C-alpha cells in the first residue's frame, strides 16, 4: 500500500495512556519542584 492510497481514517489513534503518563509525570515533577523551591530553598534565605 502506497502513501497516496492511505486516508487519515486508516491510521490508528494516538496512544492515550502514554499521554496520560507524560502529563502525570510532568505534574508530579512540577509539584516536587514547587515544594523544594518554596518550601525549602526560599525559607532558608541566601547562602552565607
């Protein structure tokens, strides 16, 4: 089958589970960064 004969309906849908894992990982890392930055680094003040 050549590319010219393929229609958009012939393609499989994108894997939803992969996108969900990507979003959950990004959110988890953002929450962890915010906790470290605002909860630990900023309250300790500048390096002395």
